């Protein structure tokens, strides 16, 4: 089968190869998926450039997310049969092989049925980022209808789904983005208020939407400014951190505890199969009903995997701002 893979970590253009690797044969509880679409995530950059902290299989097929059609099942598979459409994430992580290939054989516990009206591109684009958004809002923060949520980086892969899921749960949402077009797109996604983090007065926007402060603050950037964030939070405000492995910012202890605030951090790939499936069930429901829309910026052929990685890296590490959503690739 054709696959995009690396044999050593390093720059995208020189390490990502596109060529033939053996097609997997599903054993035990593995499901062989004929891949219809995959998507790129910032963590793909860290896995490929060597910043990550677990050993990779050799060769390592890049990519975490996939959607496609079941071609064969291992003898112990219970939830899927040949011909079913499925999507999933959590591949390429913790030493597992990745998804950027014509075929992939995940354990069935990391796969979910794709509802009929949803395309492979849409479900692949919502996979890792959707599960992340859901875990943060519902497992970690227990978002309630009527609460106010601030999403810093609402235009990104995770942020655009946090915005939509918070709206689906009945919250009011204020989100930031880095250009006038992306601010307009945030309103299309349902944000009650959207501001440009480069040019607008964020404190004034918070005061206008939530005079007593926001109940939830979701940070997607790797260098949080806690001084500002704590000033935006309401009494008993809750905050989510999920990016910035190397970040060591100053923290305003006094204002934080006096307001009774709390702070949660998590990584999606440590969530249990049951937790991830609960997120996937809601994602499927909301994608089917139109409450959730995949935010796709580019669709490329799989043989463009190196260019796709380069583009993601420029946005994740150099903050180029040239992406307005997910990069999806198709074998
Ligand atoms: N913990 C987990 O399980 C988990 C899961 C998924 C992702 N992550 C991490 O979360 C981060 C975001 O992931 P993603 O997929 O959403 O990335 P992404 O699609 O590249 O989005 C990045 C977002 O950050 C915004 N941004 C950049 N600089 C900003 C600034 N100074 N102030 C406010 N916003 C700014 C961008 O806005 P513009 O494009 O509008 O400029 C964009 O909305 C990454 O570091 C990723 O590794 C963690």
C-alpha cells in the first residue's frame, strides 16, 4: 500500500517519504480500514520533528486521524463489520502506527461509526480536535447551559470545535482570531462575540459580553498570559490548559485563589476508550444534525503529506496564520 512515513525524525521535506509499505492484516480486535481521508494536527509536527517523548515504530507512518470504510476485521472484533463506514483518532500515538496510508488497522476501541450524511473528510477533520474539545468542555469543565466561555484561538482546529460545542450546549461564547476574515468566520460558527487578538481590546470585549467575567476560559495558545486570563475570569471561573509543553509562564496566585478559580489540564490521548467514545457519540450526533461543522482549510492528495506537514508546522511553530482550519488529505 502507499503510505507517508518517516524512518528518522527531522524536517518535513527531507524525512517524510511517500512509498510502498506492507498492507496490514487485522488480528484480534483490529479493524482494517480502507482510508478515505486523514487530517493533520499540531502534534504530528512534534512526532515527526523529534520533540516528542516516546519511541516511534520504524518505519513510522505519520498521522493520528482517519476516516474510511471497513475492509476486513480481526476474529475478535464485535462492533464493526465489512462495509461499515468508520472514523477515529488516537493512532500514531504512544507507539502506535499512524494513519497516513491507503490502509490502517486500529484497535476497534478507537473507531466510531460514521453517520450516513457525514463525509470522510468531515469526520477526519473533527477527529482528534473534536474529541479534545469535548473532553475539555464536558469531562473537565462540566460546562452548563447559560455559562459564558472565552475561547482564545477560536479559529484553530480545537478552538473552532470548542466554539461550536459550547454553543450546542447552550453557552454564550466569546472567541478570538488573528484576522478580520477569521473573526467573521467565528461568527458564522456561532460565536456570540468575536475579536481580533492582534488589534482589538480583549478586556473591553469580555466586559461587554460578561460584565462579571467569563465562567470558562479555554486557552489554545502555548504561552498563556495568566495575568490577563485571571482578570477575565468570573468568581469561581474555570480554566482549561492543553498546549505548551515547554511553557513556564508567571502565575498570579493571589488573584486566582481569591476569586476561587480552578485550572484543569489534560491530553486527549490519555483519555480512556470509553471517554473518547462518549465524545465521539456526541460529535456524530452534532455532525448529523448540522450543529457541528468541520472547519476544513485545505484538501490535498496523500502524496502531498510533506507539504501538508510543512504548512502545519509553519502555523503551529512560526504562527504564519495561513491556515483557517484543518488540512485534510486523501489517498
Ligand atoms: N492536550 C491535547 O490533548 C491537545 C489536543 C489537540 C491540540 N493540542 C494542542 O493545542 C494547540 C492548538 O491546537 P489546534 O489544533 O487548535 O492548532 P491550530 O489549528 O494550529 O490553531 C492554533 C490557533 O491559535 C491561534 N493563535 C495563534 N497565536 C495566537 C495568539 N497570540 N493569541 C490567540 N490565539 C492565537 C490561531 O489563530 P489564527 O490562525 O486566527 O491566527 C489558531 O486559532 C496546539 O499546541 C496543539 O498541540 C493539545
